[in-house]
C-alpha cells in the first residue's frame, strides 16, 4: 500500500538522474587518465570532474535512494500512510536545491577540493553550503523515520516492528549520527574560513572529524542493499527469510560498530597516536561480523527457495534457483562483488598491510567494488522491484534487465581488478594523468587501459538501466498489488525488547564513538599552533 | 502441511546451524585481529606512537626543517635520519639518497596543504599533514632507484609531484656521509 507514490518516485528519479550524470563524468575520468588519451589536457578539469563525481555519487545519489526507499518501506511495511508528508517534500527540495548549489561552484572550477574537502585547501563557500543543505534535507528524513517508528510502536504495543522498518530506522539513526563528524568539520572549521572570517585551520583535526563520517557513511550506503537482501530477495525468488532475529542483530551491529572505526582511514597520518589506531583497527574487524552473518542468512534463504522449487543435492540446489529473475541475478552478482570487496576490506583493516596500499589505486578499486558494485547493483534491483508499484505499469523487459545487470558486473570487475593490481605496484590515486613514458610507470599502462574499458562497459550498463526505467513509465497499465516483504521461515511469537527497539544500541553507538574519538579530538583541540594558513582554491584573492 | 512438532524441530535445527556459523564468524574475525596485533607487537611495524607538531609558517626560519638541515644525515648510533618537506608541487629534497640495509628514520612535514608520499616497490607509505611531523622507521633491502609520488590530492598540480629515492650501497653511503653533513642525490 504505497500512498505517496509521487514522493517516492521523485526521490528515485532524481537519484538516478544524478547517478547518470556522475557516471558519464566517471567514464570520462577513466579515459583521460589512461594511455588511450593523447598527452595534453587541462588537469584542472579532471579535479573538477572528480569533485563532482564524488559529491554526486557519495552524498546525493545514495542519500536519495535511502530516503525514497525509506518512505516506501514505511508505508508498505507499517501498512499506513507516511506521517509528515510535507516535511518529506521539504527534505527532498533541500537535497535537490543543495545539490545544485554545490555543483555550480564545482563546475565553475571554484571548488576543486574533491568530495573529501582536504583542508587547508578551501574552495567557494557555496560548495560547502550546498553539501550542508543535502545533509540537513536527509536529517529531516531521519526525524521522519524515527517519528513514524515511534508512533507505530505506540499504536501497536507488544507487536514486533516489521524487519524492513526496523532496519530502515537503524540506517537512518546511523546516518544521523555519522553525518555529525563532517558537519562539525564544515560548520566550525571550513565554512568560517571559506567565508573569510578566519584564515587558519587545523588540517589534522579536520581529517579526524571527517574520518568519523567517512567510514560509517559506507554502511549508510549499504543498509538499503542489506534491506533488499533480507526483505526483497527471499520473497522475489519465492522463498522465506531464514532468520528474522539474525537479521536484526546484523543491523544492530552496524549501528553500534560502524562509527568507532573511521581512524583506519588515518593509519598513515601523524596526528593520531598508535593506541587509537589499534582500537579502530580492532573495531574495523568487528564490522565484518554482520556481513558474515548476512551472507550466511541470505544463502540459506536462497537454499530454502530452491528446495521449495524442487532443488536437490548438496550443491545441486544452486542450479534450481530462478536465475532468469533479475532480483536473483542481481543478488548473486552483488554477493560475489561483496566477497571480493570484503576480502580487500579485511586487508585494509590491518595497519601493516594497509601500509602497502594506502592511497594507491588499490583503495579506489576497493570502494568502487563495494559501493559501485555490491551496493549499487542492489539499488538497481530495488528500482526494478519497486517500479511497477510506483508507476502502476508493468516492468517486463526482463532480458534487458539481465543484460544490464551482467554488463554492470563485468564492467565493475574489469574496472576494479586492474585497479587493485596497479595499487599493489604503488600507483598513487587521484592523479589527472601519469607519465607512461617513465620506465617506472610504463608497466602500469596496460592495466589502466583495461580499467578504462571497464568504465565504458559501466557507462553502457548505466544507460541501459535508465532505458529500462523509462520504458517502465510507458508500459501496459496493471495493478501490481500490495508491496510485500519476505516472510521469515519461523516467525517468532515474541521478540526480545532489545531486538525491537534502539535505546540501548543508540547509547552504545554514541558511547563507543566518544570512547574511540573523544581523546584524539580533545588532544588535537588542546594542542596549540596546529592551525595552519588556509590555501584558497580557484579564487583570485 | 508440517505438524507443530516438525515446525519446532525445524526451528531448533535452524537456530543451531545459525549459532555455529556465528561462532565461526567470531573466530575468523578474532583470528584476523589477533594476527594484526601479534605482527604489530613482534615485528614492530606499528604506527608512530606520539603526536609532534611543526608550524608551517616558520619551517624555513628555525627548527629541524630549515633548508640547510634537509636531506640524509648519518647519526652517531649508526642509523640515518632523512628530513624532507612536501609543498605544492614538489618535495625538498626532490631526490633522496639513502643506504641499503641500514635503519633509517624519515622525518617529514608539509609546508602548505596535505601531501603524502609512497616509495614504489617498497612498503614505505605515509602522510604529510601541515602542522604535524611524520616520523617513520624504514629499511631498504637492496640498492636501486625508486619513484616517490605524492599520493594525496594537493591541488591542480598534484599529478606532477613525483620525487625520487636512490638507494645505494652501505659503504658508498658512508663515504659520501664522511665528506658532507646532509646528503641528497643532487650533491
């Protein structure tokens, strides 16, 4: 029962338009920095493009997906209309206007600082103001998710909150708190300098604040994908969810341990001591736990579906899965990419191994495989699954969908595997071009060319995806019925309070963040003379 | 249609399988964290222990990062200290000379924005954050030439910020160090 269809459709459409534009930029970047391009071009355009690509793909696209999907989950799983429809539209407008406000200075070359900001470089203030508007818009969504959750619980005492909604609220709480790090950095450190009120900034402290956001934001991107694994995938292939309780535990683990691990991005930084780097390394290991639990539950759910269809044998059941179903295909390809990406993540988590790959193309390969691969392919699946319910029209170009998903998978592997490889060779990231004539660099040329070809395959797949959605807007009319989520194999009669609420987990989330970030932040704030002169970018001051 | 007992039996099996997997997952994670901790303690590849500061506004006027003090220096204890600075868009010294098979300490900082360097073909990889001093123990196994790119975005000239590292024979380095206090490749 989706009442606010235009609201949800607006989020998804804007998300995918932003994605399409950023994808074109990404493919262009892959091309210009590869040996396929002739030698000379203005490197400043490259950094403009990277700033736009990162800001769009990191801040705008997944945020809109989480918001739109969150509204859909609220209405479908709680079986009532969303409370706060006007606020939801206000949040959407803030995100949309914020994205435009941020992108104008970026496209003019006034804020080529990349989406990770990199103070003491400081760009045009409107870039940061736009990003803040996007975040504030998403915070309205966080407040709405919590409000709808609390009111439903009050109206339904003793009843378990549907898993999809519980996970959705977990994601919103995680985002609400993790965005605080970057918000502190922008509001108290960067914006005063960008507006000319101050001329110095503590770059080390800014990096610590940003790391608070930078890692957990990945789990915010990931939560819609995991919701799709748990609540869409088993239903779509005609099976049951193996375990409702384990699903809740996985989402709770993300809420609790996603935050106090961000310093693993600063392993090589001089402004954080060894002790806290070790603490964050350990917690980074812990965050692998919910993913290991998820992989098990999802594979078990797939086995149930297969055996219901007559699948036999220890491994024979895999062949009996409904492989022509796009959701089946997307989930399987997503799990393969999650496996490779997750293994890379476990390598990055240790200080010793990270030293060989820190800030090399390995890292670029790693997060493109996890986010662009495992996560985004499930965004496609969510859209395919939800579209008929939003448009009231059939979405039946299944062959095209399968081609699109396969192309995305192949493109992502062809892009990221050579990236990982040249990273091990020591190729640095974020460079507009490389001197392939240098004997030290020339062995990397073939791999970079392969990556660029992968980028073109991804572009083709992205265009096919948009084509499928557009065709869906003009398909045959047909009522898709109520939007449903997967039913667990054994529905527990009673759910422990801890698995149906967030009080304890919120306390742990904030507490652990304070424990793991409190001292490094306090130490840097107490240190004198660490503020350094700002370096203004793209401005003639 | 399954009977009530079948259902609760199935539930018990599901719970048991799930518990086993959860236990195995915890063991896997524990093992990985344990390995990292063990290697950190026993092979001393741990990050720098304490936070040191250096003011980029006065780097060139006083302190250990004045220009005449940059380069490789032989210490009384037989180790080598390399002092270097990163700035938009070069390193000083632009070419670093170090001995093979000797303990070396890199001490470096940034004069403007955030930089970093890695030495290709080695595990040397660190960040230079303005305001802070990076202190990194390293050891090169063999003589040879390496490129040393800046690996952190530092502005529109970032792609041109490549330094060099020349690793030379221990004895040859000692000869050079006897003649001059601070060494770079350009000497």
